[in-house]
C-alpha cells in the first residue's frame, strides 16, 4: 500500500520568501498617457484582498485620484488575478472588523467609477477577486482564466456590486 505521507508535487517550485506586506507596494501605478494602469502587486499570497490591499485600491480608485485619467486598466502580478479575501489574515484575527464593509465600498467605487475600468485577468479570479473583476466595466480574460465564487457552497456570496 502507498504511504499516507503527502509528497510535494515534483514540478511545484518552492515558495519564495515574501516581502513583508507593510514594506511592499501593494498597488503599483503608472500613467500611459491618459490610461491609469493599476497593478495589484502581491503575488506571494495570490493577490488576495487583505485589509491593506483593500485600503490601497480604495485610495487609488478615489475620484480625486483619477481626475486626469480617461480609463483605468487593472492588472495583477504573478500567475493569478486574485484569490479572494486574505483568509490567513482573517483567521489570525488581525483584520479590521469592518473588512467586508470596506470591501463593499471598494467594489462600489469601481462599479461607479466615472471612467471605464478594464480588468485583465490571468489565472484564477476567485471569490472577492472574481467580485473585483465583475465590478469592472470590461474584463479581458486570458486563455485559461477561471472565475469562481466558491463561497456559495457554504452559503456565502459577495453582495456587491
């Protein structure tokens, strides 16, 4: 019989040590003419929407910060667009109790943005990552991109937009 010991998949690369999130730039911003490029930059945790990430995106999508742009292009680093909320942060108890309200506010900011918002999705967009993409006006999905709201299996569903 086969051993019950779980073996690491031979093709899986070892995890790189992550940069402490407090020191990393969570959302990179560049201007390409009047195109505001916002790049979610937390690939080590699959671009999960931590409290800090939600606050950073909320700041970037504030109307006063987009006054000189005609369109927003939202992309992300790494293999996946977004894995949803940062469950590790939530399980540790080190998150703001208003996390879901802040997330809802972010989704409303994106959905009601006065200029078009385009999301370029690669890999997985799950749960709140899927919600973020769905809040955009246009989603450009790479070949093989996957979208899911797995919380519906246990009675959870994103309510905004």
